[in-house]
C-alpha cells in the first residue's frame, strides 16, 4: 500500500499570505507540493460553501490564510473570516469531518518562513488524519 498524500486547498489573501507565498518561493523555501493555492482578494470573501465544496470534491484539508487582525486592506475581512470558520468547524463533526481538516491562520506579507512552516504542519496533520472516509460513499 502506498503512503497517503493529502490534497490541501489553500485560500490565500492577495495582500498578505499570497505575497508571503511569493516571498517563500523567491527565498527558495520549500514546502510539499500537496497544496493548491486559490488567490482571493480577502479572506472575508471565502464563503464556507467554498470550503465544504473543496472537501466534498476531493480535498483532504483546507487552509485559509490572510492578513493579521487589524491589518486587513478591507478593514474587517479577516474578522468576518474568523467568525465564518468558527461556525463552520462547529458543524463539520456531525457530518463525519474532523475540524482539524480546516485551518485559519494569519500570515503577513513578510512571513515567508511562517508560511512554509504552516504548510508543512498542515500537510503532516492531515496526513496523520488520513483520507476523508466519506469520500468512499459520496455521490457528487
């Protein structure tokens, strides 16, 4: 049996975390290729249905990351994201999905090292959880 390699969808804020990803690349910092980045203008634009859809369509985990609270280019987008993720995590368990499969982080534009570490941690955490069991029974 081959080792499980998770697929993680990452919704990154254009102004901070996406810029940190660019910095990580130019600094030649490495992280696993398991992550698929979706560039969003703000984490406040990440609707929970995007996260649920990603999990239902094959992602093993979802990472949402943006500007630190108080630094949002759209004033309160990261506070909106924090509320939405908290509510989403509360409803994942009844559906057989571990809340650890969804993570919200704050990574600034100059935090390339932190981004690399966060992605490595997320991949290791989701790998330890294993594949989503409901994938076998889902009909999309």
